[in-house]
C-alpha cells in the first residue's frame, strides 16, 4: 500500500494526502487492513538520505515515526525524472493494529473474560445460554445503525443487555452486568459497518436470572 501511494505521488509530482483513489485510511480499509489509528508521512527529495533528513527534522513527521502507539509500518519509494536528475517520493504508512481481526476470536475472548472477571471478584460463574445467544444474534441481525456513529438501536428484549462498538475487550470489562447477580448469559459478535466504524465490532451481551 505504501509503495502504491509513493507511485501515485511520483506520477502527480505533488505531495498530497488525498490521492486519486481516496485517503490513506480509505485505502487501508479497501485493502482489508484493520486498525484503530493511522498516520501517513510523505516526502519529496533528491535522494533517500535527504528525504530521511526532512522527515526526521519535521516535528509532526518525526512524531509519527517514533510514536509508541503505532505497531506496524510500511514504506514505499518511487522515482520521477526531474529537471536536475531523478527525484524520489516517499510514503510511510503507520497503523495501530487491532487486537482482534475476526468476530469469532473476539467472541471466544469475551466468553472467557466474563467468568474470569467474576472469579476475580469472588462471584459464581455464569452459565452460557444458547437461548440467549440466539436472542443476541437476532438483535444483532436487526440492529439499526445511525449514519453518524453512536450505538445502534435494538429491538426490545426481556433480558438485561449490554451493547458495545469496540475493537477489543477493554470496554467489555466495564460492564456492571458482568458482576451482577445473574445466572446465565449469551452473546453475539459481528463486524460493525466498516464505513461508519472502521475496524470495530458490534457486541451484544444478554443476561438473565
């Protein structure tokens, strides 16, 4: 992806974060790359050392390079004939990778997390209910998502419920229902609409006595 961006820059001869195929974030999503945050550095110079110097001496670009937030990076370099010889265009892409890339993996993690948290708090374990799982899947299938973000609207249910738009389990452990006096639970997980919530999942957890 970074190499494709460098080729776009060299072809246009201009530095612009908005390319003919969209923004860097849109290109990452199009390539199926999940992330919670991202940044792009671009540079134009006579040679690689000059480009490296430009990026490291620019506070914003240096911040992206050294940031502990980002966990993966890619770099592309493309050449373009110039008035004084060959020029280079550089694109650097940085992302904070998501801890979970599939709904099944997140489902398994949450399923284990709930009773692990109850055990730490000295609470008896909850029984997993296939009936509540089916109900959660029904609610998830019919969820109505607002176009401007926020939590989706769900149909009514007799069970206590939690709903999350999340990329991992950090939000889940904040639920007060996990440690309440319920006896059983069920959950459903699916990728949220990626045009609204890139890289995130919708999680519905139902609880009953």
